[in-house]
C-alpha cells in the first residue's frame, strides 16, 4: 500500500512540475517594468504600425506595465489582453525558436494569424519571415520550458 502511495505522490509532483512549465509568463520589460519598449500593443492591430504609448494610459498585466496611445486601445487590451499581447512574452520570436531570449525593436514586427510577433531588428525579421511558420512552431515547442 505504501508503494502505491509513494508512486501516487511522485506522479502528482511530476504533474505539478509539468504544469508549472505549461505557460511561460515571462514578459520582456525595460528597467521600469514597461513592456514593448513603451509602445501600444493594440496599435499594431488597429493602426498597422508601432505607436508610442502614453504613460498616463497604462495597465498592469502579467507582471508588466503596458502603455497605450488612447483610451480605446487601453480598453481593448484590458478586455482581452491575450488577444493583443505579443507572443513569447514580447521577446524576439526568432530567438525563441532556438530557445534563446533576445530583446526587440518595436518597428520589427509582424501579425500572423491574428497574433503579434516581435523581432530583434529588421534584419532578423527578414530571416524570421523567410520561414516564420517553421519558426513559430519551434518557438511554441520551446517557449514553455524557457527560463532566463
């Protein structure tokens, strides 16, 4: 009976450990805890370009401060943050595809299948765009286990 008890305990510990890695909640922020270098994540979708956020329009989500260029975008994000937040915590999507963390430039971005992806710079974005379906798949596999 004790053997079953201990094996059950080990199974529960294993499941619990795996669930801790199921979602990597790490967000790329600057020293002030601001995501996306202070750019409005919703504007990528609504204006089709990076737009600097206004510090008076901010929202705390997932351990980071998110800035917005207008109240409508702030409301959209607060209603459904996962719809607008960049994938892979706002780190470079290409770097994530090889299990690494890299910062981003706000003007190196893409929207693929309704999701925002950011890249280290325009050059890296070009490489990433050359086979982004493959890189997205690889990053999705690696992201849950990545740690800084």
